[in-house]
C-alpha cells in the first residue's frame, strides 16, 4: 500500500512538473534572454511579435524556394553572341506572381488612381495619364489591328489576358502601388486600421492616402494626418497603436523580379532534382527538348503560346496548335514545377536588371542583380523624415511621356552621399548600375582621349532629349547622329521569356533581350515578385529513407 502511494505521489509530481515546464516554456518567449525583463508587458517596455511563425504567401503569388543553379545558356549558342554565358549562381527564396499581371489587375490600379487623383484636377492630370498603357502598340503600318487597339485593355473578353503596352517605369510604379494596397489590408485584418479606412479614401471622405514607408516612419502623416480617426478597434487603446516592422504585419515590397530570380523560377529545376543533384538540364520550363506535349493526354498540343513559323501564330483553324493568335488567357497551359504559369511564351516579361552582355559573377554569385541605386530617406529641419504632402515628383521620359515617380504622402528619397559610404568596402556611391562595366573606374571609353566630359562613358548610345520651352510646351530633340555605336546605357532593361510574336528559340529561360525602359510593345508584360524574410524553406527537411517504426 505504501509503495502504491509513493508511485501515485511521484506520478503526480511528474505531471505537475511537466505542466510547470510547459508553462515556463510557453511564457519564456515573452521574457528577455538578455535582461530577464518582460517582453510585451502591458505596463510598457520592449514590444515585439514573439508569436511570429513565418511569412505568409502574399496575394497572387507562389513560393519559390531558393537554391543554386547554372544561370545562362546551357544549350548551343547558335547566334554566337556570347550573351549570358553560363555562371553558377545562388538565389534566396522569394515569392512570384503565379501569372503575368492581367488587364483586370492593371485596370484596378487605374481605377484607384482615377478615384483618388481625379484627372480633371490640373494638379493630378498627369498621374492617371502617365499610368495608362500605350494601346497604340497594336498598330502596324501594314496590318489591321484596330480591334485590339480599342478593346484589348478594357473589354471583359480580354480581362484575364496579360496587360501589354506597359513600359518598365510604369511596371515598377504598379508594384509600389500594390505594396501599399496589400499592406492596408494586412493592417486592417490585424486591427491596426478600421475596416472602412481604404474606402473612405476612395470615396473622398479623407484627403490623403496610405504609403507603407510613410506609415512606418511617420504614421501620423498618412491619410492626410487623419489616421487617429481610422484606428482599428483592437489597437485603439493598446500600447502598439501603430504597427512597426517588428510587429511582423507589414509585408516586404512588391517589385519586379531580378533576372536571376526570373530565370531560376522559369527553369524550375526542382522538378528534375534527385537527392542533391539535378537530372540533366532543361531547354524550356518543362521537361524535354520539344514544344509539343508528349503525354498520352493532349499529345501533340503546344505547351506554350508562341509563333510556330512565318505567318503561323496559332495554327490551322479548327485544329489550333496553341489556342491563341495574339496573347492568350493566363493559365491556359500547365504551370511549371514551381506552380508558375506562362514562364515561356504568351508575353515577354520585364525584369529589374539593367542590361549588360556579360554577367559579372566574379564580383557576385549571390542574388546577382545589376541596377542598384542606393537611396536614403530625406530628413527635414525638424529631424523627421520629409513627407511629400502636397508635392508630386514627375519624370519626363525621353519619348515625352510624363510619369509620376512620387505621389502625395510618400517619403522623399535622396541618393546616399560620400559621408555614408566613407571607408566602406561593399559600396562607395549611390548609382551602381555601371559598376565594373561602364563606370569611369573600370572602363575603356569609346572616346578615350576626348577632353569633353560628355564623352567619358563606355557606351556611345543615342542621346535623345526632352525639354520645356518658355511657354511650357515639350520640345523633343531626336538624336540624329549616324555615328552611334551602341544602344546600351543605364536606362536599358532586360526582358525575357518569349512571346506570341517569337519563335521557339526565345522560349529558353536563359535567352535575354533588352529595350529602353521608357518603351512599350504589344508583346512585353510583367509579373511581380516579393522577397522572403526568414527561413529559406517553409517546411523542415526530413531524413531520407527513414525507416518506419
């Protein structure tokens, strides 16, 4: 009897001890391991999201786990242009739109701009106009394409077709707008904003809008300074009335993918991985060396929307090869092994990089990207970040199109100075687009012995100019020189993927072409990406061949 009683007592002690340990382990995340102070105490002190698990998948995107791969051409270089020669690269995990940005997605952007910044207001006239796609890209001197000119962007029949006629600058502005709108939803969901806050902006009840960076740096400035009236119920009376980066609520920015990210995502070598190796190399985003489906179901069907031959954009009527003569509806073909649609064909896609023929892997083989222009937030005389409350910063592109670069309520940014870069080893100036290929410190000049500073550049590209005369009218000056030797400069961007206008040669993910960032065509669209913060993988790796017990 005594032994039985002792066993019962010991068992109770073990159970109570386990409860105690559970309690300690659950509460320890809210106790600082550095100081022993409470974290997230109601009385104040250090506040931090100790319950954060991992970044959730942003709207419209799929997760792409990073890794190493061979960037560049892995097939025969039949053009012998030595463009994008193979290099071994590593990419961090990121998220990418599962489809290209469609007409209806872009129309939502245009509708927002039109409601918040009415074009009939002279102060806002160029905001909406500057975001409009160029629908005239469909016109051809010897072709009848007015149906697309008039209908492709807005008609519901083309709603889920990729938007075209958007230049690189417009695509980046769309990504910035999308970042702010998604973060508004996140803040609303977590109770930092009232549910109707964003609609009050659209309805004109509030003279101001939301900017993610402005909210993080000076939250009282967003929504025209009326954010106090838009606080969410859960956070109105708490210590954390505003979310911070440490809250884990604010999503990273949407952006254009880098060329390395895009190529890695298009290849989707994860589908050919066997243990720690890739089985062979892919010529296209799908397996095999052919553009037709070799499986029993759908055998012979084309696997992408592209031009099969001269005058053959879709095949014979009644037995279509690819189901489209111009662009096609997104998700018309199977996704690749990452779950991404149309990474070959349909439309080419802008990527973030400035174009150069050679990838400089000697200086970087980790998240390679050419195009960095490092900026900092402008600080006003009051010591706070400078908000462009009533100002709009426009950029007049070389073709005369006016695009709003900064909208009212956004933070003013300026280039980093020599003071910030003094004695740094990782960068020494703001603009690094020409680093080791075009900057004076590393280049041969096309006019080496010229005394004119204007000629001290590597690439002798055309120099078009746009100026305003005394009457305020735009004066466009086209460079008529017959002695230019290159089209490459720091405003030329890469596009990839092949399109409905291209032959199969351009469907190889490694192929790359370039176009000035202010130009738009009927065969270039885009999709957005977002960096992943935190762990490389969303799931824990398991031991292979682990025996079942």
